[in-house]
C-alpha cells in the first residue's frame, strides 16, 4: 500500500500505472506533475490523479513513491529538482525505455538518494500518448523489466516489483547494459526503420500517389511511426551507442539483400526469407501476452 503516489508525467504509461493501483486500492492519493496543465486536468477529470502540483519538489514533500514517466531526456532535470526535496523513506522509480542513461542521470543528480532509485521499464505501451490514452489493464500479462542498482535495498526493489505485479505485469530483472542492447535491437531500431520509410516516401514529389495505394502491410510495418516524436528522439539519443551498432547490422543485412537482388539470386533470397519467417513464427508461438 502506497500512501501518497506522485506521478511525474501523467501520460499513457504513468496514468495507466496510477489507474491500476487505484482500482486495486493500493494507493491512498495520487498527485500529478507535468508540463501541460490541460493534460493534468484531463487526468484529474478521468480520476487518474486527485491533485495537480505545480512543481516536482512541492509534490514530493510527503510522497511515499515517485514515478517518473516522462521522456527520458527530461529525467536529469527532474532528478535535480527532486534531490533536495526527497523525504526520508520515499522511493523513486521510472518507466523510461532506456536504462543506462537514466541511471547515469540519477547517479549524477540524485547522489544522496541513489539507493532509493529503482529503475524499471514496462514492456507495454502504444503509439498513443497523454492522459487520455491511459487505461486500466495496460500492463496485464506484459513484461516489466527491473534493472536494480547495487545500492538498492532488496526490500525496496521487492516493493516496486510488487506494485508492477499488482498491475498484472510479469516482472523480470536484468542488467541495465544488457537491457539497452536488447531493446536497441527489438524496439528502438524498428522504430527508426518505420520513421525512415514513412519519411522517405513522404518526401517524394508525388507522395500522395504512393500513400493512396499503401495497404495493410505498409500499415503494419509503419504503425510505430505514429509514436511520439519527442519520446523517440530521447530514446534514440539516450541509447545512441547500442542503437548505432544495431543500425549498422541492419544496414549490412539490407546490403546483403540488395546484393542478392542485384545478382538475381532467387534461391538465396528465398532461403533468407524462409529463415526470417520461421524465426518470426517461433517468436509468435512462444509469446506469453
Ligand atoms: P506520454 O507522452 O503519454 O506521457 C508523458 C507525459 O510527460 C506527458 O503528459 C508530458 O506532458 C509529460 N512531460 C513531458 N516532459 C515533461 C517534463 N519535463 N516535466 C514534466 N512532465 C513532462 O508518454 P508515455 O508513452 O507515457 O511515455 C513515458 C515514458 O515511458 C517515456 O520515458 C517512455 O520512454 C516510456 N515508455 C513508453 C512506452 C510506450 O509505448 N509509449 C512503453 C514503455 C516505456
């Protein structure tokens, strides 16, 4: 049970977390902090939060748990703001899609309370954003990755884990560097590929003629290009090294395909496509959500 939860960034991720905890009676009251007053008002209307705070420092004065659910590039300044205001016993967690940069920011800006920061990343979400997009059950059956710090008390990590568990998430723990390498490959790179394809087509002189005929394959491949540009700017920059390595690997694979195509090597193309199809089938079969 959390007496006072402060959610900084009451959007899809932060709002859905608050809604789930409220529904289960696991939280006494929820205060929202954010950049957009209209969004916070919407969150209050929807019963996601009870109160709106003007700034993070005021909000956390008697907080038991603070969730940072803003774009990862906004986190360093918020850690700085929290540092002098953190009450004893208050835990801080986050939902950022990248972990090494967020942890580095917490170490730099929140050094006296680093033991109280428990980093987390819910593997759930959508291309929608804001308090209007928040919903109960978003995390049900979805993975949640904790990347605990050596300084964390086991009981604090367990407490954060229990809250996500209560939201229905399947919690696992992982090393932060490994987390960033894996998500560069399976999440961050696909977003770059989708943004790139749509931007390349949109930049053509007769773009409308192409978009008019784009069907469900195009829609599926580019769904994530509808994601929040600021959030993805921060993720790309926050995980730059791992993402550059993945980008190089992907470009190299596209180069291989280009070469096969140029040579007209249908047999090799078919083998490559079959390997990819089988790997995807297996992945789908083994998914739990
Ligand atoms: P969102 O846009 O729905 O919500 C973010 C909220 O933060 C907005 O209400 C915005 O007004 C507020 N905000 C932005 N900058 C701020 C600042 N400097 N100070 C205070 N408030 C600020 O985004 P979201 O999808 O909820 O993502 C939040 C975090 O969760 C991001 O770090 C993202 O990487 C991570 N995440 C997103 C997804 C996803 O699929 N959307 C999945 C997992 C993790």
